[in-house]
C-alpha cells in the first residue's frame, strides 16, 4: 500500500499479490459504521474485483473521503482465501479543521469594558440628576 495514513480525499494505491490470473476482490469497511459507503471509492465502488497480471499483482486506486479507520481486505475470489488485510487511519483533509476542537466561549474583555463604560455613564447620569434636584430645591 502506498500510504497507511492518507488525508481524507487523497487517493492512494493498494497493490495485492496473489496467483497469476486470479480474481482478487478488495473490500473496504469503515469504523465507525456511521461513515457512509459514499465516503469510500475504489474506482467508483466499495468493493472491486480485478484479475492479477502475469506476475500475480493487481493494483487498486482508493480514495477515502472522510476521516476514520478503514479495513482493507483482499481475497481470492475463487477460494475465498485472504491475501492481504490492512488497517488504514484517515486523517481529515488539510485545512478542514479535523482533529481540532471547535472554538467555544468568547473573549470577555470587550464585553466587560462595554459594561464598565455603561455603568460609568449611568452613575454620571445619577449624579447629574441629583445635582439638578438639589439646585431646584434651593
């Protein structure tokens, strides 16, 4: 396999070795199972069968479009023998923010400064109102 930790959406190749001229099926399953089949592409499908060449190899191009853990299993279609099994951990696509925590909360400084300014304006208004009341009463 060309890359055991590809980024989401990044294509990679899987080379399977078996008997020459054998039908080989590559099947991919996801973990968690909530990752949809549409996130797995092997030349347009989730499972693909190819015939090995004269040297006994078959090459698959795989694209996994969501982050997660995937299991790739290559079997001899006729005998059912497992020729290869590989776990692949897919990271989020570059720039997708995958693996980063979302931003929560806020920066309280601007809010605190605004609230302080409102308190000062309100206190100034009370002082002015009391002075006017005292001037009127005198």
